[in-house]
C-alpha cells in the first residue's frame, strides 16, 4: 500500500510539473508584451533601461533563467508579483479563492445529488418511456452552455419571478443561481456513468440470487447494486471536480462574483502572465489532488483492489 501511495504521489508531482512547464511556455509564446503594455506609458516617464530592468525582474533576464526562477518560486510558495497591480500573486489568489471554493463545493454537492437522483430514478423506473426520458436528461444538461444557462436563470428567477435578487441579496441568495448554473453541466457525466454502472451491476449473477431470497427491488438497488456501481462514478466525479475552477470563469463573469474566475478574466484582459500561470497551476493542483484522493479511496471502498495496490 505504501508503494502504491508513493507511486500515485510521484505521478501527481509529474503532472503538476508538466502543467507548469507547458503553461509557462505557452504564456511566453502569447502575442503582445504585457510589460510594454503596462510600463511603456509616456505618463510614467520610464526610460528604456528602466523598462529592461523591470523585464529582467519579472522574466529573469532570459527564458531559461525565467523558467528556473519561476519554478523555484512556486516550489517555495513565492508565486511572483502581478504585472497589472504590482501586488503579490499569492495575495490575489488568497483573496479570490474562498469565494470560488464556496461556489465550487456547493455546485459539486448539488451536481452529485442531481446525478444520483437521475441515475437511481431511471434504474428504479419500470416504465420504458420514463427511463428513456430520464437517461436523456444528462445529454441535455451537458449540451447547455454555462453562460446561456446563467442568463436564462437570471431572466426567469430574478426578473420574471422575482425569487432571487440579482443585487442586494444575502450570501445564500447570491449563491443559488451560480451554484445551479455550475452544477447542471457537471452533473451530466456523473449521472451517465452512474446509470451505466448500475445497469452493468444489475446484469451480474448475484442480483437474481438476492431477489430470489425475497429482497425488494429498492433494497437490492441501495444495499447491493449502488455500492458496486459507485466506483466508476467516483472516478468521473473526481475528474469533473477538477473542471469546476475552469467552469467558474464563465459563471463568475455572468453573475459578477469576485472569485478565481473573475481574477482569470482580469488577468487575460491585462495579459498578466504571472497571475494566469498561477491560476493554471492552481487548477492543475486541485485536479491532481482530488484524483489522488480518489485513487487512495479505491482500495478502501473495494477490498478486491487492495491486492493490486499492494
């Protein structure tokens, strides 16, 4: 088990390094010069030599030196300084992260609830038309653009029905529509995989044996089928949780929330490469950490995997 954990941790570190390296290279290849955009302003009165010194401070003098300097900074917790505001990137992330964490956590929990309801209702249903309708819902959810869904929810629940205020509501009221906007598309793949896994478990020979002993369909579904079908859904849930930060960019922009999404939008508009790099690495770290937890949980949830993990 220890070897298994060390192997997974090593793979996670490799993925993080690859994400950092590819992001750094791609950001350096972007057209335009964020330093010139910010500092080559006649009102600032900076000389070309001073601009070159600023460039050396942010970029390390050369691409290789800049890469090594930035990598060492990330390893020691120093994420550099924002070109746009001059403040430490770590401070800007610390200010924006709690807002996005609340939104992402609530959206993920709601997405799991929606997925479980759809998958279990479809599996328990005896009417073929109702089952087909329920199984088609995830395809509809995943095809709905997040920005369109957010605007639609605002139009219906805020402007038409007046149930959720757009401005001036409580923290809970301000979370309702963004959480729903983010949760609906995330729930789709979880529901699809869970429903398919339930069908596969129902096809196993032990299910008719349990039914022959007098167990009800509901008892079989919850006590025996669900626990065997949860592993594939858990994998997809881990993958989709890593997408929540990316999805928050659109959602927070639509609803005007000051989180990682809004910070990313501002950094892209200002070509603030240190902030963009930190956001990408943060998203990769969340993705890797969640999937590492899922990998660790697998042998615990399924004893048959303990031998393979060892």
